[in-house]
C-alpha cells in the first residue's frame, strides 16, 4: 500500500511525552512511578471497548452530549457582515462548562485503576466543580485545592463543590491563586501517591496529562465537525476559542488540525494590557521554560522566576499554557492573539443582549476577538466559536463593573 | 578526585556518616549564608547544600517554601549565589552542592550555568524536578565542567529504575526517605531502614538520605546504614526563629549563626554514634 506523506505515522507527543521541544515529565522522582502507571493505564483504557462504552454512556445521559451547535443570528446582525457565526454550546454541558468532559474521563480511569481518592486544583472553580461532580457520580472521595483569593472571588463554586461532597482546601502559599493551587495539589499527590489520582484540569502538567486531557476534550471538535456539516453543508473557515491552560481550545482545534485551509485562532487574556504586568498572554508575550512538570511557554522574569498572571476571567489567570499549544504557536498551525479585560467585558454584555446567552468571561474573550476579526473576513465565511462555559459564576463581577461605571 | 568523592572516601574509612545540611541562599540575606557555610564547616558538616530560591518549589513543604520567599524578597538569583560561593571558596574546601529547580538553570542557559557554577567553586547540583529521562542535556553540560549531577530515588522507585538512576548519578545517590515533600517529621517511616538497605544492595556509590530528618536521635539510627544524612527544614526553622523582622525588613539576629552552628555540631556528633 502506498501511503501519502501526510498519512505518515508521526505520533504527537512521542512516547516520553514530548511535543517537539515542549512537554515532557519534569516532576520529582516520587511521581515518576505514578505518571508512568497512569500513562499505561490510560493507553489500555482508550483501546478498551468497555471503558469507551461507559464513557460514551455517561457523556450522553449524564453530561448531556452532544452539546448543540447554535447559529448566533443576533450576533451576526450586530456584526453586519455577511458571515455566519456558530457557537459550540459547552455552556450547556452539565455543571456549565467543558471541564466535565475531562473529569468524567479521568475519574472513570482512576476508578478503573483502583484509586480511592481524587484530588484536583481549581482556579475559577469550574474544574473543581466538574471534578467534585464526577467523584460524587462515581463514589470516590474528593479534595480540591483552591487559592484563598479565588475562594473569596468564587464563593458560589466553593459551595457547589461542598454540596457534592468535596472538601475544599484553601491554598495560602505564593499568590494564593491557580498556580499555587497546582503546586499544592502536586505536593499532596507526592505524599499520597499510592491511593490518589490527581485530576489535572487542563492540557498542562507532565505527560500523559496534556495528551490525555486533549483526547478527552476532543469530543468538542469531533461533534462540531459533524454538526457544522449538517447545518452549513461544509467545514468552517475559522475556529476560535479562548486559551488559559488551553483545554477547551485544544478540544475544539484538535479534530481540525489537519485541515490546513481552516484558520484556528486561540484568544488569550491581555488583562490590563500585554505591555503591563497584569495579563495572562503566555503565548503572545511569554517565553519557553519549565513549570508544573512540562516545558512550555511561560510568564517569567529574566531569572526564570514565574510571574503572577492576571485576567478578569479567573479561568484564564494562569502564567503557563499547554505544551502542545506551544508547538502549534511555533509551527503556526494555530494563531494566538490576545484581547483585554475591557473587550471581554463588552463581549460578555453583547452576547447576553444579542442572543440571550450569558457567556463565561473566559469564553467572552473569544467572542471579543470576533469583533476585531469580522471586518476582515470575506462574505459567506463560517466562524465557529467554542463557547466553553456559561457566565453565571461571573455575574457578580460584571455587576460590580457596571455599577462602578454608572456611579462615575 | 573531586571534593565530593574525596569527602566520601574519607567518611567511609571513619565510623560515621556524612552530615549534609541544607540552607536557602539569601535567607535572610546573602552575608548570613556565607557566615553559615563557614560556621557549619567548623562544626563538622561534611557537605553543604545551597538552595537556589524558586517561586514555585513544588517538592518542598511550607518551611522551605517560606524560606525561598524570604530570599526572593531580595531577588536572590544564580549570579548572587555564584558570587557568594566564589568568596567563601577562598576560605573553605567543604563540598558545596547547589539544590534548585530546573527553570532558573534553563533560563540562565545550561552551558553558561555549568561554566559559572564550576568556576565559582561549586561541586555539584541536585535538581528535584529533573528526573533521569529529562536530565540528559544538563548532565552533559555539567560533565564538561566537572560538576556532579546528583539524582534522587524515592521509596516507590522500582529496583530496575534505581539501578538505572544509580548508574547515572554522580557523587552520591540521594534517597528520599518518604513519599512526600520536604519538612520535619517526628517519626520516620519504619520501612525506611529496609528501603535503605535494599538501595545499598543495588549500588556501590555512596547513598545519602534526606527529607524529614530533624533530630540527633533519628540520625544515630540512620548513620549505621547510610553514607550521608541531609537535614534541611530543621535548620531552616532555626534560621527563621533567629531572624528579626522589622517592618518589611528581615535581618539575622545576633545569635543566628552561633545557634545554627551549635545545632549542626549536635547533629554531627549523632552521625558518629551507633557506628
């Protein structure tokens, strides 16, 4: 059989988890047996029909997949261009964000591995809620590390985790946000590695996490391909998603990665501006380094100390990004841009008004970039935006901002 | 023979284990670190581990985390550490090993880092987040400058893997006493002695044990079966207790160096007992 060059069997990542120069396993020796065990358990599970059937069943009947692909006619009207905009409605998945696709997969795997305890980090609380939910569903004990500052900002999600039986542990070290919650969860895992599985919430961390989380999230892109063909009769011209750690973006991009004619755009958080110190635009202005077990783009100083990140959207507030995004940036497969807090805030309000959909502030970043991009798109263009989560959790933040402005 | 090898060959002849204190460079300030090295040397320490502070020390417990943060208030970096080692090297021949996370080395440039570290008089490195599989580039860079790269094994490392790691480690093999992070523990796991004995069967290189060891009583038990004993958090706690805080400013109290020295002296005595 003749194989064309692009069918060549090039595995990404390679066996030791490297995406070119990125990825890998930069962890204390104590964790090496655990991540190797996880790697082999995951490889077995993904070929196992029983595992696949159980996962598919839960995703359909519990999570509510497939999530709709909705043509945002209201937004289209405001744009005034002859383009079609579709929203992949991950906000309609159980618990209100795409995070559940990954946590169901990982907790199912952990149970299969005989683990009795689940730990996770969370920033905005969405991943914590999704992990606590999956653990409750499958009857495993769950503890979630959350920066003390984030616990104050996201009280509702703290309560949701507690309601589903999880223990939320405040993290007081460092910046008291997501980065430090990850450090603390890794420390817990090093200590309790025998009976505990760490559910990482994004396409970050040591191998196999970036690959495994990508694969669990890829259901977003696979559904989108099928749905857009039905609705528009062809594949889209542009696919966009916000990027913090990058799991929702990877989930929707990955099944389109070989379609060279499709533009993939990852939208980072420029916070108060990439020229300030208050942003999370890791790929746009960061540089490669090692954090949380992998080589990837980071926000760091000259000496390799990790900088704090900032975004109005707590889920984007992270100074690292997935290693596979790093190689996509270098190869140009995905274009990465950044929009600031103000643009995200405006897009949040806009989509709420035009289509009655309150997006998460994270997802609002992708909508915001569409406003910038739309005028340059040819007529008849089809754009898909991954609407990664719903905005209920952000209503208080946005209400405060609106109040501040009316008072001025 | 480099300083580390020479030290272990002498230790193994005598009836004792090497005492290897860890301190964070620049906690509370770099001059104190310099004084501590000399004082610990006088009190019988056999090798000193110098922490290079990092913003995200994920293998460390609260004691060393806050110690790193104290050092980072003065933005202590690798250049400062090398400068301090260069000064102290004129006064002592004690083996000095840098313990630090990988990213600061990577950003400095691996080959320049190895060059500057060796030129300053450092003898080796321990990088807790750089396991065997990822360590190739650094080991190559370190080797050309005569620096040892010391690798770690843990209680859950398989015998096969211990053999592989022991073949590559230089100077000694660092045995992590517990599955966990750094920090003092009143009780060491019962399996520790068994674990250490098993490791000793797998390698002829010196084995040093660290994580959790804080008291002379623990040391005398361990000295029988190991070549070296690392004490970190217990010393850092003492440094913290003798640091004076004035507003945002931290400075060494009048007794800091003396108290740490006395403690190191006691620990050293314990390494000679039971043998």
